[in-house]
C-alpha cells in the first residue's frame, strides 16, 4: 500500500505559493494568514467530513478568533500613549471605531470571536437570499448600527465562494454611505473566483482570509472546501 500511495500525484487543494503570490500581487488588499502548522491543524480538523459537531464548533471558534485578530491588523489606527503604574509611558495604538456586520446565518458564527477580542463592539446583521426570478442575490433584511458610516466595518462572512452575497452587502453599505476604504471582508475560507469578483468591483476594500482554496466547482462549491458551513456549525 505504501508504494501505491507514493505513486499518487499530490492533490492541488489550496493555491500553491506561486499562484497565491500572483493573486496577492494582482490584488494588494488581499491578506492571507501565514500557513503555520497550527493553522493547518485547525483547517484539517474542521474540513474532516467525519468530525463530530462539538469538535467542529470548538476548532472553528479557535480559527475564527485567530482570523478576527488577523483582520484587526488591517484596521486604521493611531498612536496611543498611556502612563503605566510605574509612572512611565508606553506607546501603543488605538483603533478607529469598529463595527461588525454579520451575513446571516453563517456570519453569526463569527460574532463570538469578534466580541471576544473587541469589547463592546457594535454588530449589525444582514440577510441575503437568492432571487429565483432575477437569479441574483438580493438583500432581504438589514439592521445596521445607526452611525455605521462613522465606523470601520468588518463584514463577517465565513465562506467567500462566488462572492455574490458579499457583493449584495457591499452594494448596500455603499448606498448607506460607507466608503470602500472603511470596509474589510473577513472570510475563513476563500477562492480565487470570489476574491477576483469582489476586488475587481471594489478594489479599495480589504479582504482578510485564513486560506485560499483552489477553485469553485460547477455547483459553485469551493474545492476542497468545507461543505455546508452553517449546517455543520449550527447542527441543522
């Protein structure tokens, strides 16, 4: 069996370093987490189709927290000098006001992660559904913070596949007055098609993702992907 396994060509699951580098060169506002052993461990844990739901949720939550921390590194900030208990000064930073917008239902899985690292963050919700007549995604529900235009907005959408849902959300944010430069799309798993769709239309937003998979199949699923994320996370 060992000889048989070694004869099989390696599968191209995620973008190789050359393709990923080319994608990031084409789209400078695409940010991809470094592929550390722990990150790969987490991805293997949540992508395994035999994984139990409790472990799937546990490891997903770990990954989402790391991703949200990574996304914050791209949020505008300014110098913040504080005085320590020793009477000395420490130079840190403070962020501009930040709010999250979770894309229901899967984006709600990211709310705990962002609340864990950003105390008292405001979170809005949007619902995007497929329109059978137009064959397009349309915004069905929106509840945003009243002062959303004064914030840097983190769109919380775990899976960036075709990008159609994110486009609907971005269009809505534009309509209410949020500028591209104020927006970060935070997605756990992405693919080149989705990244291209978003950044070709909205080149000034930032996309922060933990991994870019190889492609979409003809059913518009990411390959190798993770399956129906919301169903696996919420147990439905």
